[in-house]
C-alpha cells in the first residue's frame, strides 16, 4: 500500500513509499482492528518532523509514516472485539503505553517515561497510509452524524484535556466559578479552545495577530466570542479592558505571549500551556458543537488535498496556503 513517510533526522525527506499492507493475522489477544484510512489532518507537528526537529522511526525501520489526526472506517475486527464492527467510522488515539505507573493505569498522555510512543510522531508509524491495524483499546467510534468532522477529534482532545485539567486543578479552591476566559492564538487549536470554552458558558476573548475581518475572526464571533487583534490592542491592555481572565488558554508557544498571559490572569486564575498530546476518548464537545453551532466545525476544514500521491501539495499547503485553518489529505472518499 502507499504511505507518506519521512527519514527521521534528515530534513525535507517527505516522500511516498510502498509499505506492506497490515493484516489482523497474528495480532495479539484477538483485539485487532483493521481500518481503511479516509482522512488525515496535518499540522505544525508534521512540518517540524519533516524539518528533522524531532521524531524517530519504529525499531527495525529507517522511516516514519506521518500523520496523527485520522478518520477511518473499520474493515475487519479480531474475534475478541465486541465494541466495533465493519463499517463503523473511527479515530485512533495517538499516544501508546510505556512503562510508567500512569501508562499502566491508562493515562498514557501523563507518562513520566523519558521515551514516549506516539503514532506518526515518535517510534510508532502514523496514519498517512491506506490502512492501519491497531488494538481496539486505542480506537474510538465516531457517530455517523459526525463523520464529516471526525478528523478534528484528535486536535479537539488537545483542547479538552487542557481545559479539563484546569478545572480539575481548581477543585482545590472548593469554589471556583470562572466567567471570563482568553485564548491566545486564533489558529486551529485556538478556534477549538474558543469553541469549548463557549460551550462551557464562559465569556471568551480570543487574541490573534491579524486584524479582522477574516475567516478566523468571523468564526470566533459566530460563537458569540470576542476577537481582538494584538496589533490594535496589546494583550495587557486587552486584559484591562476585557478581563481579568479566570482562565487563559495559550496556543502560540511564543515566550513573550506566555509571560504577558501570566500578567493578564485574574486572582486564582489558571494559565493552560497547550501541548501536542491529546486527552481522553470523549466526543461529547463535538456533538454539542454540532447541535449548538451547526456547520461551524466543518468550516475549519479549509484545505483538502486528494490522494496520498499528492504529498508535495499537502506539505506546500501546510506551510504556505493563505488562510488555511486545517489542511487534510482525503486518502479515500468519505461515503
């Protein structure tokens, strides 16, 4: 089968290659799931791996198949799989267990191991291929009504994890009722963070560089949130005008923004520094979003690329497409 891969440690080596088609035969414990890949989203992580900033090949291989944001359809299941059946739409999680106590209790994203295993990122092949096989424990069923936006589930879990952890931390206060939140950055993660915070009922101000109007600012305002360009109003001035903020979700990774965000927090506030690891397997916020803001999630899917063979176009759009929110590969038609 075809797959899009890189040679880890060497910059700009993304290429199309033939690899063996996976099969259920021999999968441990009869819990294997064979999935036909339909869509795979790409993001800054894929760009950085292609730039040889990080990433390693699985043992025995000198290449790494990219792609950690997937949507697929089940083709076959092992004899001990009861929760999935052929025809189901599914998304696979990214992090795989290591040896720490957190891995052993199923919270792989909290691992304390120095070596971590993530599909399409480090030591495990990703999903930019025609098929994959995985254990049913790491495969999440997507309702039929969400299949058109299912490829957004993985980045949504990044947001949900950060916000859920913020609320969990604040349980120590016994009473914490956040009312105002800020999101730093208006890219894909920033948009999803704005969505999830609005679904929780918070007043949200999302800061970005680009002056409005443009697609991202329009989408933020469609949620009933506020968009503010930092070129027109700096973060600290924005905090005086619209804050103080009980919760700030930072998505840019820029040190100056992080330090200004610290100063923009209200008393007993929480600053979330987002990471690339996703959270749990819940899809409730996506379902809630489709009910509350019909069609909003699908507007994030701005730049499709048809076919694995067009990998150069995929990377080109990821790095240079104007107005891109989510670039994704249409590996196979979404029936």
